């Protein structure tokens, strides 16, 4: 009788301490997965998102953000650690981030993912659902090809979808934040 061996699942801590080599990696339910490289347009849109939030942060001192696939834990046992295109924390929830922290100690107020040609819609929706389940107040999925933003507040309710002519404002987790959807895209 043959027994199949089951590889040991990695913890978030082990994942953060390991050298995964070149590329972008995430931990999904205990297994390391490599993400395909992003296209130029993805980087441009991520830069625009970060710029709008840095300006918001400078103007209001309401919170702070991180970009460029910064890692955050979304699930435990088995652990999942995702790279978020941009995340924002209010000072009320995480007042002073530790510069030596490997992972944020809590879920950000807002997690933003920018769709790339290599992303499947189902994968982005799964990530959004993970982010919400981990305690995020809002998740934005930004779609450059459609020039739209889908804003999720929970996994059971359809998102609010905004298009190029719409304005993102009056978000409960972002008092005073305002931008047009068109500002996100080149």
C-alpha cells in the first residue's frame, strides 16, 4: 500500500523569513506561488493610485499607505500572505507603523488591486473576498482596460462600480478623499 506524501505547509512567518529568489511570490494556503510579472500599464496605474493617496495623506494626516505588492496576511491555518498593489491604514487603526514590521499587525482599511492582463477575474474576486474576510473595510478592484473601479464592502453585496466620468468620494473609511476615476488612468 502506497501512501502519498503531503508536503508540509509553510507558515506566514516561515514565508517571510525564506529566500524565494527572483520574482514576486505569495503564500496561498501554505504553499508558495509565483506571480507573473506586471505589465507597464499596471505599474503606471499603481503609481497614480499611490500618488493620489500620498497627496491625501499629506493633506489630511489621516493615515498612511504602502504600495508595490506589500505583503499582508489574509488567512491563518493554513496561512495566506498576499502582495497588495496598494493598502491604506487610518491612524486610528494603526497609528504608528513599525519600520521593522514584516507584516502589518492588522488588515488595512482599504486594499486596492489593479487588474493586469495576466489576472483572471475569478482570482481578483477571490483576493477581494480574502481581504474582506480578513477585516478590510473596503476593497477596490481597478480595471484599466474598462477604465473602471469596483468597490467592495462585503462579499455578499455586489460592488459599487464607478466608471471614468464618476467621482470617488464620501468613502466612510477615507474622510475627505476625492478623486475622479479618470485620474487613475493614463
